C-alpha cells in the first residue's frame, strides 16, 4: 500500500524566516509527487515532480525530489503571513494516475 | 473560467440517513475524483470517475457510491450514515484525455456532520 509521511506536523515561524518541509514516500511504480497548499478548504496545486534532482521553483517556493532516497522537500524563503496554511504532499503511481495518496500535511503558521 | 464547484457547502444528517453530494468539474476536465478528509488528516481517496465509469476505488465500503453524468459532473452518495462519516468531502477534477491526470483541481468541499 502506498504511503506518505510528512514532517514536521506543525511549524511556527516569524515573517522572513526560511522553512523546509519534508515528505517521504513509499509507492509501487512511482509516477509523480505533488505538493498542494490548503488554506481553509480547497487544496491548490503548487508543484509536480517526476524527475530526481530537478528543482521546481515558483517565486519564494521551491521543491526538489530524490527518487533514490524516496523523499521530497518544499522550501519557502522569506516567509509571509499569507504562507500560513497546511502543506500537503501526495504521490501517484503508474498504475493509478490521479489516485493520489496524501500525507497528513504540515501546518505552517507564520507570525508577524 | 469556473473552477470546481461543490454543493452543498454544509450538511447535517443523523445516523442511518442517506446523503448526496454534488460536484461540477473545472471547464475542460473529464475526470472527477472524490476524497474524504477527516479533521487533522490528509485527504483519503474514495473513487474516481472517467467516461461515466468508476475507474479506481479506495478502501471505502459499498455504502459509498457515485455517478458521473455525460457533462462530466458527478455525485457522491453515502448510505446508512455513521458518526465516523463526519468529514470534509472534497471533489477534484483533472484532464485525463490530455495527459494531465496527475494535477488535480479541488473544490472547496462539503462539510458533512453526522449526529
């Protein structure tokens, strides 16, 4: 059975800090790893990673995948209060594209 | 461009009742998946519909059933409600035909409370 473990479960930082969120996974026939941001209710897509070692970047957010060690990290630099949210990591397998297995998320709180 | 819409936003039911949740996918998307998210946990996959058929199913009992209509909208039905069914139910759509199955666009969810 596919499995995703995220750490830490929660994190409190101050504006301007840099944070690193971790995601380790076990999946049969890896297809992709995805990061989502969940504020209030609807998760919104951040990144999709399929290849090892290639960093995806969007503004202050970046993510990288290590397929050998089976983990990914999400970095947020110069954090802002608007970054406060639950960050979810999910994996898809080749046999089950779209049947995402999610971790329980990391709750990030950014204080002014 | 309308995103994924779900109705109703909140619902209160009693044990043993039945409930129907509705979802309209993002324009241009042909695949709908349903997830259950309990408080403090990540979304759990219930099932996925494509071309009006259930293509994949997670570890949920037969009390959970669904349907997809020709316009790609979908319903989730839950029979014989249990207290443990209280959760946020999320609908997600994706574009399978164009190879975009991985990236899912989520609706704001239906908060179901079973008393």
